[in-house]
């Protein structure tokens, strides 16, 4: 979901503090708009709208990292989704982040919004999970003095299953401010693939009223008020045409991708509480499950994440990955179910990380395949549960061979007498669109050298160019080109 239903990169201009929660479009679904003039929802005023580079982006929550004596001695930290910070899979630490968060973001109290600048992205990752920890410039004590209420992280995995509340600050609704969605959550029971991300362990719900800007929303256990998971993607506006790519996460069952209708997905956070000591985040602590995070720094990909099954005379597709791990050794395996990446069974013997390269085959049948890679410090060491939690997973889908889809082009007359041409863009079928124009009487587009075609998504044709013949073709994710489409555009 990554122009997101949850990522708002089609964003409005910078908003000032008192209007920072302003909405941008009509409501796509029902949810409860929270009004707080009577302070009935003050316990959620630490859930706010996150801004990046001056633009509204996601939802973020102030974490309660006070010690056992209720002292707030450390920095103020936010929890949000990892993709809200960076598309780099990571994990990444202490990165610059030009952003701010607006708290007390209720619809009926616009004069009481509080804005705080972000100091840095302390930790963020899209490897096995999708979350980020941001540090504010102001300490936690200052925010508490300002009346902002932090929320504790749950330490119980079981709390993530059952009745939940999702409180977020989406900007896809006619009325601005925090909104509440309530439903039940369960384990996904399938690996989840969305473009560059493959997630073996996720939670799924079907709450209504989740919209653009909801990424990073806390999923809360009603009985305790604690955060059990963080929302990161959805299929609310997904179509099978873009299955397994941006904004269309797919569940992989028995090696085959499927689309769950109107589903939201989140990652459990029960292991994060152990990363805070004396109010300070430290991913190197033995109590922190992040202390064995693994990064492999890919240098060259020789495979496509969307390819055709081989013909009888063709070789079996292989991964062909060159990379530089941040551990001295690595282990790998190729599987049909990414969930097995977190099991120690089937991994290769340790391989020296110098000039690391994997040329392992995928398979020959249609379906989803995953490559699992995990690092170790010695050749004798086998991946343990902590290391396997941060396995790097790459996924690729093989599909039955067939013709590439023709480009989907919309041609609209404009008042100036010309035409506006828009081409549908989206993986895997319309990865690229290319065009060429010819004289009106020349409809032999296929005779034009395709090297002379130009890439486009939007094109304006002027009255002086008319009449003409518009020739277009599409290239899909597997690199296959479609037949040529011909549009005759007269003067009007």
C-alpha cells in the first residue's frame, strides 16, 4: 500500500498547527469521529497525525516509557509504521527525519492541538515487520506536562487476538480528527506479500473506516488500553490486477496468492517493551528482540519478482542475488511458504559472506516462491529463534505465459482543441507505457521502430498536431511488451 491507502504521498500543502488535522476528501467508509470537549477521549490524545517534510503522512503514538515509579526520565518516542519513514527495507538506525507530530488532534478542539518536532528516526524496518520508532526533540516529561497522555506497549502476544480498537488520524474523511474503529482481530494464517515486503507473521482484521493516513495507527486492547500491534497495510481499495504489489497485499496459501477483501493488517509489538530501559530505547539490549537484526545490502538482482514459468527447453528460474551481509556468515533456503523462513529446518550450511552470491533455483510451476537469508557470527553457529525473527525474505511470483495486456489509455478532448492522454500505470501489467505519434493517414504503428517510442503516463496533444495517429504499447513487470494500440485522433 504504498502510495498509500496508508501512505499519503498525494498530499496537501503544509498546514499550520491549529489546522494540522484538516481532512482532504470525502469519507470512504463508516467510523466514529471522536469529539473531546468533555475530555472523554483524553486518554487517546497521545495518538496524532505524523507529518514529513511538512506534509501529512501517517498516524503515530506517543509511547509510555515511564519507569516503575512512573518517572518520565527519557526522550519522547513515537510508534508508527516503518514505511512512513523509509522504503529502505533496513533495519535502519538513527536516521534524519524532517517531521513533526500533532497531538490532541480532535475534531471539536482545533485550538488545542499540540505540535512537536521529530529529532530522528531511532529505528525503522520493513524486514519481517513494518514499524518505526521516532524520537522527538522534546523529552517525555515536557509532553506529559502539556497534558499529552502516552500509551503503554503490551507485552502479551495473546492480547493481539480478539476484540480490538484502532484509533487513527486518517485524512481521507470529510471531517478531520481522530477516528475510532472497533472489530475483532485474528492471526492471518498465511504469509503476506506486498511488493518489496514479505511478512511471515501478521495479524488481520476487517475494521471499517480505515483510510489514507491510517498507517501506523495503534491497535489497542480494550481491556487494558495497551498497544498490541501497529497497522501497516490494507486491501480496502485493492484489485486483483495489482495483486501482491503496492496497495494490494496478497496472502500466500499453498504457494498461491489470494486477495482478502477489505482486510487490514498489523504487526504485533509485544516484544518492543524489552527495548526500553530507564526510558531510553536501545536495540542492542539482550532483552530487546531487535538485537539480532540482519542487513544484507543487496548489490545486484538477477531475478524478477514477477516472471513467466519456463518453457520445457528453458532453465529453471534462479534467484541470482549478489549482496554484502553485515554478518561474517549467512545461511539461506528457497521455499514455497515464507512462514517456514522462521523455522531453522532446511537452511544451508554457513557460507562466508565475502563476495556473497546466491544462485539457487526457484521452481517451474506457477505460484509464489520465497528466498530466506539469515546471518550468523560464526561458521558453526546455526540460526536461533532470535536471528530467524529477522530473516531477510525475497519473494517472486511465477505466472503462466501469455500475451502482455494492451495499454489502457484514456483520451479526453480539452477546451483548447487538443487532447489529454492518460495511461494506466501499475505493476505488474502496466509497469511502463510507451507512445509514438504518426500522421493521421498512417495507421501502421507496428512498422515504427519501438526504440523510437517514448515513455509516458500523461501526454497533452495540441490542436496544431491534429489530426494524428497515436500508437501506444505497454510493458509488464516480466519485461514482455504488448501488441500496439492504435487511436485515431481527429480535430475537434
